[in-house]
């Protein structure tokens, strides 16, 4: 049975089930548009589900809500563990809700199973936002590939936009490839740095700078203030020798304190300035369209991986193929052929 294209020939029970589901989806959609948090949470759970029927319903809901999405500023925030991402998001998010914004905080963390959902623990580090009626904190989907997690986070982001959230902050831990996944989701990419610059400059050389739209040296408070300023000067010098990523924008370096909130107003002003400049040239919309194209492939890859992991026949067969190849009894190409065939390729 498909929930999307009803057939008059469906048995009565299936037809009423179809109708019931449509009523639910349309009521759910309306409730989301009204900003009802329970409805939003339910829709996100549907989108994150691995069940095919849930995914179908989530897709139907998303298609319906799509015209109501896209109005938020989408900001990715990264940095090494402990740099202060959650603390800064708590302070920045609260600053923004005080300005009348509605702020959704999402996470892309493919390793969140390791710590049992790091951002959940983070809710304690986002104590202000966690109780703020104009903020919504959602942990990273707890399973799937990085591409899959990012694809689901994108759906969550769209649902939040439909529910009226006009600022989306996506936290990702600055290790591995999750930064790239987050730049494929967001309009602006903020990299938080620690004041002790030595190692961090290495991070800059390793390529994070090509992704960053702004660097913020955090923990610029108390005894750390002087070190943070010195680090910021070093980053500025390092950035100076690199070509800007866009003729419209040279990556600013600011100092902030997530703990005291110092510098967050100036930081947000820069983000708004970036948006105004890029929007005026139609570049935000263009970037989002490119991201949409990538999104297709993230979803396709995730489904292929899911099939590999969950298809009973494949699940039973792949370890045997691996063992045969490892023992030198089978050619890798033959094993790959068999798996591809089972996947219908
Ligand atoms: N002095 C000072 N401490 C800070 C600041 N921001 C964060 N911290 C402290 O640094 C520690 C780590 O902060 P978090 O916000 O959890 O860091 P995170 O980057 O989210 O860490 P992960 O989620 O584990 O990657 C905590 O003990 C914070 O209190 C700041 O601006 N100043
Ligand atoms: Mg954190």
C-alpha cells in the first residue's frame, strides 16, 4: 500500500487507513506550521525512522511543508572538543531569542552513539536554551553514516523552519569529515578556536580555513583574554597570506566568550552582514541549490548502506564473502560482484 497515490481498488480497510494517515499528516503539517513543538518532535521522529512507511510519510509531510521552509539563517559551528561550542551556542541562542528570534539547535555527530548522544549531555551545557520557549534543541540522529546523519539533520532543519524557527545553529565536533557535511547544510560556517594558538594554526593549514566564513577565538575572558587577543592576531596574520574564499568576503577573526557572552553581538552582526551581502547577489539561494543536489546523493548512499546493513540475505552473506576473500579463496572482484548483484546493481 502506498500512502501517496491512493487507488480506488484498494480494499476498504486499506482505503480508510490511507485516509486516516492523510488526515494525520495534514493535521500534523498544520500543527507544525502553528509551531506546536510536540508535532515538530513527532515529525522529526518520523523523518529519522528507518521504517519505509515512516519515511514515506515523512517525505509526504516534507513536500507539503517545503514552501514554508528556507527562511532561516543556517549557521554551522565547529571546533575541537572542549573549545566551547555548546556553551557559546547557549549564550548566542539566548542572545538571539532575546532579540525576538526563534532558535533551533541541531547536531551532526555521527559518533553520538559512542557517548549515548553527546548533545543530550550537552543540554546541561545549554541550560538557558533548554528551558527557553523560543528555542528547540534536537540531538543528532543516533545511527547511520555521516551522509545519512547529515541528510536527516537537513530534514529536521526544514521541519524546524516550517515550525517558524528563523535561526538554525548546527553543532558539529571538529574532527574528521563532519565539517564538510555541515557546510553542505548551512549558509555560514563558524569555526571556534582555542587561545593557545600553536596547534590550531596547524588546523588552519589542514584546510579548515577553506571552509570557515569566520574564526572566533573563544574563552576570551579573565586570564584568557590576553592570550585570546594574541591568538586572534596570529590567525589574522595567517589568514592574510591565504587568498579569500570569495571576492565578497574576507574571513573575519573575532574574540568571544561563550561563558560571559562577550563579543557575541559583534559576532552575530558579522553573520548578518555576510547574509546581506550574499543574498543581494543571489548567492545564498545558489548555494542552497547546490546543497540540494548533494543531498540527493547523501540520501541514495544512506539507503544503499542501510540495505547492506539490514537486508537479511546480505547480512548473512557478506561476512562469508569477507572471510573467503581474507582467506585468499575468493577474488575481491567476485565478492563485490555478488554484493552488487544482491543490491540490484
Ligand atoms: N573560561 C571559559 N570557559 C569556557 C568558555 N566556553 C566554554 N568553556 C568551558 O569549556 C568546557 C567545554 O565547553 P563545551 O561548551 O562543552 O565545549 P564543546 O566544544 O561543546 O565540547 P564537545 O561538545 O565535547 O565537543 C566547559 O567546561 C566550559 O565551561 C568560555 O568562553 N570561557
Ligand atoms: Mg558540545
